[in-house]
C-alpha cells in the first residue's frame, strides 16, 4: 500500500529498485563503525540516520510484496533467506543518498506542490474523483504512518522525482542498437530434422555382475532407505477437557439470550446504493424516479454503471451506517428511498429483493450451545493443565503416567520418515499434521526434553523420541531388479546421446542429411519457421537454442519438447527480417532498452553519491534484530 501511495509502480522508482538488487548483497560488507551515532540507527548515509523503525517498516512492506509475487504467505525468516532484509536496507540507503543529492542541488517541493500531489492521488480519492479525508485517514491507518510522516515521505518522493527526471531526460536507445536487437529477436529458421526415439539404439543387455555392483554403489542415493524414527505423542486439546465440564440449563438460557444473534438468520436484502455529489442532486434524481424515469439513465449521467451501485445481498449490520440501514430495510421490494445522508455523502437506496429472516428456537440450538460453552471453559483451563504437565515432566514423570493422570491419550508411531511416510513410501494411518511436529522429531534425540508444540486448535502436544534408525543403502540382492532397470535406462540414454552426437559430427563433416537419416532408418522432416525463443512438443528450448547457434547448413541435436527422444537437426534456411519500427514488438524493445539505460544511469549516480557521502551500517544492531526473529 505504501508503494502504491507513493505512486512508484512502473515509474523511475521501479527502475531504481531493479538496479538496487545489483548492490543489495554487497552492502553488508561495510564496516560497523558506529561511533557516537544513535543507538537505534541501522545505517548512516552522510549526515542522515536510517532508524531501526524505518528498516522494520520497509522490511515488512517488502516481505508482503514478495509474498504477493509468490502467491503464498512468507515468514520473516523466509524473507531473510530470499534476501529481503538486504534489499530493504539497500533501498533505504539508496533513497537517503538520493535525498541528500536532491538537497545538495537545491531541489525542494513546496507545501502547495505536496498538497496538490496528494490531492491528485487516486488512492486517496472518494467516489467522485476528489480527495477524501476519510479515505486518507484509513490509508494511513492501514500502512501504519502518521499524517506528518506520510507528508514528509511524499515531499521526499517529489524531490527525488525532480532529480530522477533530470537524470533520465534525453536518454533514448540508439536506433542501430534497437535494429540489431529486433533482427536478433525476430530471426526465424527452418530446419530439416529427424527424431531418434530411445528404441533406435536397440536392446540393452543386462550388465555383468561387476558392472552392476559398481553401479549400485555409484547410484546409491536411488536405493537408500531413509532415516526413520519411532516416537510417542501425547495431546491436550479443549475437547479433551470439555467432556468433563457440565453446563447448567440456567447458564444455557442466559448464554442463548446474549448470543441470540449468532443463531437467528437475519433478514437479507439485495440493495442498490446510488451516491450523489450534493443533496440537491440527490433530490433532483429522487423527483425523476418518482415520475418513473429509468434508474439506469440516472446512473449513467453521474458516470456510473449498475455494477458500481450494486451492494449485492446484505444484512442490516453490513450497511455503511445505521441511517442508511434503516432506510434500506424500511423499503418494500422494488421501492426507492428518499435521499439519505450517509457518512460518505447523500445516497438513494433501491431494494430489488428481500430474503426474510428466521428467528432461532432455544431447544433447536441448545445442544450446540452447550458444546460451545463447554469448549470455551475448557480453552481457559488448557493453559493451567499444560503448566501442570510441564511441572510433572520436570519432576521425571513419563508421558504415559502424565496421560493416565490427566485422562489423555498417547499414540506410538514407528518407522516414520521425515516426510511422514514409511521407509517404503507408504502412508501412516492416524499421523497428526501438527505444525513443525516431524521437524521437531527429526531434530531431537532420544532422552531430549522436548518443549510442547501447538496443535493449532488451542491445544498442545508433547513428543518423545523412542528410537532412531539411520538411513542405509538397501543390499543389492533386495533391489537387483531396480538397479538393473535404472542402469539400462541410463545406458540407453547415453547410447542415444552418443548416436545423435555421431550423426551431427558426420553431417558437419559433409555427409548429406538424407544419408544420415537413412543410416538410422528415419525419414527427414521439415520444420515450420522457428522463432528464436519458441518451444513446442517437438522442439524443446534446448533444441531451439542449439539450432540458432548453428550456421547455415550446420547440424545440431537436442531433446524433443515432450518425451525422451532426441532431435538431429540441420539449418535449412535463415530469415533475418527487416526491423519494423512501427510494430508493438519494436516499441517494447525500445522501452525495455531505454528503461535499462535509465536504470544504469540512476544506479551509477546512486553509487557515486554513496561513495561521496559515505555509508556506515550498524551490523551489530541489524544482526541482533534479525537474530531475535529466529529465536521467537
């Protein structure tokens, strides 16, 4: 959100960030020479300190951004593994250097310029394209910034933009370079080719015993039985305690009255909410609707579509304010409300359908409510029971004795791999999927006092490692058939590769392609035009790359796109099309090269600024901060 509010996407900021990756892994080598600096500063650029709070915020934002790119949540520890911490600090250092460079050149953004820039930000505007104070405050709350900090950040952004505009102005890619790149990318080739299936090398005889024994040792990883462990697990969940907790009828009746809304089915309505810039405009629209004028016409006149005003199916609680809800739920299906003043302006409401609500009955929900109350009481007791179990463990009690005393169950598992399977890859019935359970089992040894783990449903689990069986290579006599099969598969693959290579060598020495094809009983085929970066089920990327590396009439070989066969190819023709400077592809090349040149300019300038200003990194504070994450 912060990057969005800075309006950096697709701009010089994006180019800058790409360039910063070049430097992100070198920055940590800077000496830790923080003498007299603020103890909460992670770095200093010239006279500017970068505070730990700034780094934490940047690290969090960049972690979220990477998580979105990966399409999955990302822990801070995983983010550090991906280099996000380095990149975050490098980015802050670069921005601080740019700020200093802008100030050194006397560049500044006036209060009026900052105000106009913020007001023009579409992320901070309401329904009518104007600055919305409420939207602004909500945005600040989401990104965790004060108004003062945000304005200062925006001012710095504008000043950097002034500097970057100067640096990047007039940078365009030479047409000669663009033509060369376009020709290179648009070049096409036609090839004569044959397909060599694995069967072309004939039958592969079984290896002799000496060869088989040697291969069994060489490919031992394929025949190794993984390490397995035996362990016992004891669990404590609210459900374990809930069975012994009684709930009186009086408690149930009181809880039902307090929670009745949870069991009642609320009335729902399909509602359109039409916003207006002024109360007068809403009143004028109200008058037109009363005369029978079509709603779609009124909506289109204010620049909206039916989809823009449709709230969908909503309950009273889902409406934006009590006043708007009261108006919507007082209407009959098909009716329009009078203009209503809501928190975001004046609106007219239109109800198109009504789904009646249904009141619950105590007797119908009594059993469910009893279970919920018992579980809630049990949840509050789990922690106390867990503490008692830890005290008993510290006193030397076994898991079995503790389980018997507390009415809990223990389960023993034997021969479990780190992946939660049997040594032969089979599933293990009843194996829990608690977070970090197997990792803990395989990081612990027999006799270790393992801390309790989290079951994920408000409970705990305890582990005890009972036995360890080290990984071992299965004897040859037990996997003989598998060893022979794998050896023959690799031998066939090697023989096929050698055959393809020999055909290429013969062809490149002058033997005709037709003769080469006939020698292996194949008929030459002709490809369609192949583009440099294309691939298909027939022509893999490797094969395409190799055919483009060969000269006119030259031969090459490579794998097919799908399957185990190999291609032997001869370049039949080469087409170097004339660059089309009006095409979309040419424009993209021009944009990409210009962006690369601009990025080089900015990153070079930043590097020079950092060298001139001096950069110091408080590695002690950084390492302590990041280490504290790992310890959590």
